C-alpha cells in the first residue's frame, strides 16, 4: 500500500497561493494609505519648521519678511540664484531661512510626496548634493547652465489687503493675514496636473499649506490645478493660493 507524501498537493498549493493573493489585495491599499499618511505628516513637519525659521528670521530683521521674488510664479520656489562670481550663490526666500540659521537641514525644503516627470529632478534634494556637494553653495552638479537652486514649496506671504481682487504681498510679519497661506506644497510648475498633486486622500487630491497663524492644514478640492502652465500665470497662481482655506 502506498503512503501519502508529506508535501502539498497541487490543489492545496493553489489554495495557499489564492489566500496569499487575497491578503495582499486587502493589505496593499492600507499600506499605501499608511505610507502616504506618513509622507503628509513629514511634509507638515517641514512646513512647521519653516514657519519657526520664518519667525526667527523676522525677529532678526525688525519684523521684515524675506522679499518675494518678482517675475513669474515659479520663482516663488527658488532658494538661491547663481551669483556673478564662480561658486557664488545669492540666497533668497528659503535660502535666507537656511542662511539665517533657523532651518539648517535643507531636506526640510523638499516634500517627500512631490512627484516630477523623469528625467527632471530639479525639485529633489538629492539633485543638489550629488557627489558630496553642499546644498545651496554651488550651482547644481552636472548642469552648468542651471542658475538656481529650487525647493519643493512655494513662498508667498499673503497680506490682509486686496489688489485687483487678490491678496497683497506682506512685507512684515505683522502684515500677514492669519487665515491665509504663507508657504504651500509646490504648485508653480508645468510638471503638475490635476492627477499629480502632492497628497492624496482616497479619491481626492490636496496639498499641505502653512497658514500665518502657524497651523498646517491639508487642503483639497483645488480644481484650478487643471492648468498646465501655473508657473507663468500670476492671476491663476494667486487664485489658487487665495482659495486655500484652513
């Protein structure tokens, strides 16, 4: 009489595989949600640290805020411009927070949820520190034509007043409107469309924003993101910022 072997039969093996596949189908969405939630918390921490650095900067400069870069909206994410001398970079906006010492970890200026289309990496921290180079002190490595250091956030200090229907730019910290955003997840880039906003909450996309009262909120429903040229459209850029509510 033949003895039954101790191994699995084909049917038993298929049942085990089916159970594993079912468990994976159940667990993977939960794991993705947990991962994105962790990224949102990390991003919110970045914004709070920048908020503290902004207050420290203003304390050292008689309440004056870092000047907003004029020109196209995309300039609101710039931290350094390449200076006239070799290896000289001129700090602006986020770069001033870094230089002043309130925010000495440059990774704070980069949201972990930001996605950019390959091969573009200009909004990644790693792009500026390749080969052991220091962030913010030299032109980006491997691209001598690049004249700026970018971040993954936009800086736009909204004041209390209105001009042409949009908030004025605050010059001093006392001029900030408490219910309006000051620093937000990256929005001024043609790399972003409605489906590429930094954070996702189920079927809704959103972005983190630091408001002048010091709180960070995840805002959603920004339908104006459907534009592919936000970085060159001031009215649209301002409309998006003005639409963000805590």
